[in-house]
C-alpha cells in the first residue's frame, strides 16, 4: 500500500509484516509561511534533525518517514507541545521573528493529526494480521556539541546505540528488548567495530513510544532507537554512506529476530 501524502508531509510504504520502522525527525522541509518566520539558520536546523534515519527506515518492508522539519511540527512531542513557541522548547534557540499566529499553529498541528492517523491505521492493520507488532522509533543524536573541532562526548554516557524503553512494560516485552540489544551488540560495523548498545543511558523515548504503549498496551512494543552520529558529520549533516548503510543493515537485519520473539510471546 502506497501511503505517500500529496503535500509531502510524509512518505512511506506498507507491507505484510509485524515490524514497522518510523523516522519522525528525518524531515528538513518547512512550508513557506513557517520558513518566512523562522530565525533558526538551516545548518542549525539540520544539526538538530535526525540525519540517517530515513535511509535506515526504508530498508524495512513497512516504513513511515516524516518529510517536514521538527521546527515546523515535532512528531515526537505531544500535540500540545509539538509546535515550538519559546527558546526553552528548542535548546534555547531563538525561534521566530514574531509569535506564531493561532492559525499557523493549527495548520502545523493538522500535520501532527494526519501523521498519527496514518500511523494508527498502519499499526491497526498489523495488529489485525499478526496480533502484535514492534515499532522501531528511529533517531540519531549529537555527541560533538562543542563544535566541529571539539572532542566527542564521553562514551560512558553516550553509547553508540541508546535503546529507550522508558514507557515499555519491561516485564512483558523483556524478550524483545533483550534480544534487540544482544543482536545489535554483536554486529561488526566496518571501520567501527562492535556497537556499544545500552538501554536508557541518555534517552528513554518520548511521545511516539508513549503513544504506541498507551494505545496498544499489550500488543505493541516501541523501541526508541537513538544512534550516535558517528556515521555522519553532525554539523553539516553529511553522511558517511558506508557507515550509514552498515547501521541500516544492522537495524533491518534485527527485524527477523523481533518477529521470532513476537511469535513466542505469551498471549
């Protein structure tokens, strides 16, 4: 099923499967009225967006990728907080030339509503076909906030892959979480080596994962997967295609293990 949206709010593909990949911060586009009011330079926006995640998502049979920037509407925040209004909402950045009108905010939130309606439909159909499903909530994160020439952040607090499970029923979904971490931790990435994969070190997952667990408390498991930007220049958004592809292959390769765990999960 083609789920491409005519206004390019998102792109996606739906296939027969119980693993769904979602990249809510992959987009860079701003609609004209938002772009005209923003004070955030494009390089800064790019740095805070999640490069690489669209390239990973499309490796899965079922995927949904946001094409609009989080600076228009942040799909990983609740509807009430999805449009950044003040610097405190977005890393202290100066955001707007003047306050956004209520009408502009509602137009942005219409995109939030539409995205979650599409995602809900995909997950409802996966539930009907398989009885349960896994969502890969894909993100990438910065680790050189001091500037291009600065040292990388201490790896003790910044694993290569942070698996956020803050809203998961850990007892019920332990076999999936543990197997995912074990699988990725055993992968050898060329020019990188084995991935350091840990749970809830610097991220615990936000709205999308919480939304899945609230809506599907016993049938849906969302893994908030944050990959450190070792595969890219986080200041320019330029990808190392080899490393990016290797990470994507590892993520997509884990899907079969997740499907296996779902089949063996007690009802």
